[in-house]
C-alpha cells in the first residue's frame, strides 16, 4: 500500500511539473548554439512550429508571449544574439523561435486590447534590409512593456523571439512582408551618422 501511494505521489508530481522522463539535460551555456539557447530557455509547453513562416498559420504568437512573460527583460537581453533583417529574410525558417536583437526606427505604437493582451503593444518599426531591392523591411514587434518614453521616429533595439512573417498592406495598396518578433525589452539608441 505504501509503495502504491509513493508511486502515485511521484507520478502526480511529475505530471504537475510537466516533466518528461528520458529528456536530455541541456549542454552548458558556453557550448550552445543560438537554437540550443532558445531550446534551453523554453520549457516544453512552448512549442514553436516551423512548418510555415506565416504567423497566421504557424501558431507561434501564443508560445512566444508566454515565453516573454516567463523570461525577464534583463535575462532576455543576455540570451539574444544580434541578427539583421537580411540574415532573417534569407533564412526565416532557421530563425523561428530564436532569441534575437535587432535595431529599427519606430513607425507607430499601438496598445493591444487589455481583454486580449493586457500590457502588450504593437510597435511597427522600419529597419535596413540588405536582402531587399527596397533596402528596408518592417518589423511587427509585439512588446510587453512600458512605451511612455517611446515615440515615432525613435531609433530602438528590440529584443525578442522571432516567430515568422506576416503580410501587411502598404500605403499604395500593395502587400509587403513584415518580420514578426515578440519581446519584452526595447531600448532607445543613438544611431551613428555617416556623412
């Protein structure tokens, strides 16, 4: 009877903690790649799909939002690797679920509905893209944080999880590809001026 109770208690604890038997331990941080850092950062409940880069189809918004709620802004900053829009647009499937930092200029800031995502904002940015004939691309940054000091035209660095791309209508009525990132840290910076 005691053995059955102990077994039941252990099974219940494992179930409640969400552990998986036989799971490998993560490699030390000094020996991991970007993909491995992301895997280490997210428990198994954060399942990202790379079947499609379209965020309307891949379902990566929710797991990324949950991940950002669990990773503090300071921790996120130390886990992110620098990426450019050109690198991401050349290999978008390879970047899905990676923690990245990328710079851009704020185009607009809009609060999301508190009933859907309290404290979250949609920040649209424009960044350089050496992989585009236009030379730039937009970033749709879902941001969980304070935007009171941010305004249109500010140069910022965004930290977050790349989740895929979306199509957005431009002012001329055409569709353009937008990079989608979910994060909880955004910092102003003064870009270098080259004459």
